[in-house]
C-alpha cells in the first residue's frame, strides 16, 4: 500500500538539511531526494548542488516536504519576516503525482505555518502556473512590476 505523508519541517529544516530526515523522522537521504525532485520536475531549480541546497533550507522560514513512502514527491518553501512580507519559493510536485490535489496540499501547508499566519502580503513568482495559484486565492498584480537583478 502506498502511504502519503506531509512533513512540516522546523524553520531551517535542520533534520532534513543535516541528516536527511524523511517520514517518521527516519534518515532517508532526504537531501539527495530533494535534489532529484528539483532536477527532474522544477526547470528553474536544476543542478543546484548539495551545499547550496543546505544553505537554501537553512534560510527558509517554512519548509514542507511530501512523501510517498520513502520517495519525496512534493516540496515547497517560503521566506518570511513573520509580519509584513513573505515569498513562496520552489513549489513542486513530481509529474506523475500531479493533478491529485497534492500541490494544493503543499501550498496550504506552507500558508498555514505560524511564520505565515499574520503576514500582510505573500508574494510569489510563476512562469506558467498562474491559474494554479489563483485557485488558492492569489491574484495577479497589475499595478506592480517584477524587477530582477542577477548575480
Ligand atoms: C504547479 C504544481 C505544483 C501543481 O500541483 P498539482 O498537484 O498538479 O496541483 P493540484 O492537483 O493540487 O491542483 C490544485 C487545483 O489547481 C488546479 N490546477 C493545477 N494546475 C493547474 C494549471 N496548470 N492550470 C489551471 N489549474 C490548475 C487544479 O485543477 C486544482 O483545482 P481543483 O482544486 O478545483 O480541482 C505542479 O503542476 C508542478 O509541480 N508543476 C511543475 C513545477 C511548477 O511549475 N511549479 C510552480 C512554480 S511557481
């Protein structure tokens, strides 16, 4: 039988980041599985190395992982100042698991974290999934511009 488990990690995801904790708080090479999920299913997040994935997790206020048995099938994270501004990042569900409500579960879990509860404005950027986020209450913003500075 396949079992689905959603994990709300502590801020900075120390268990996942340092010892690869997965479902039932057991080490299961979580960081490798995160890299595989992003490499395969998140076009903007391919080829991130392990050291940088650890940094990314350490600086994330909210980290959610979704597991089918020992396989990571979903991920989402946010950075937040806890009161005025927060941003969702890297929301992804493995392709073969899409269309079953799992993406919605991941986003709802991110939004329900204490670090997000009272935040005045939550931002996100999406290339081609605007409709997905609109279903979750986000609205396209016509009166602001997105500006980007790359390193
Ligand atoms: C975007 C993504 C996370 C959605 O996950 P998912 O598990 O397929 O979405 P869900 O099944 O939870 O869908 C939730 C709702 O959004 C709708 N939805 C999902 N994708 C949609 C799309 N592309 N267009 C319109 N509606 C969509 C679903 O119909 C569903 O509506 P319902 O609740 O009325 O049935 C997933 O498609 C994904 O990982 N894509 C690749 C990575 C990506 O682009 N991530 C977004 C980065 S900003």
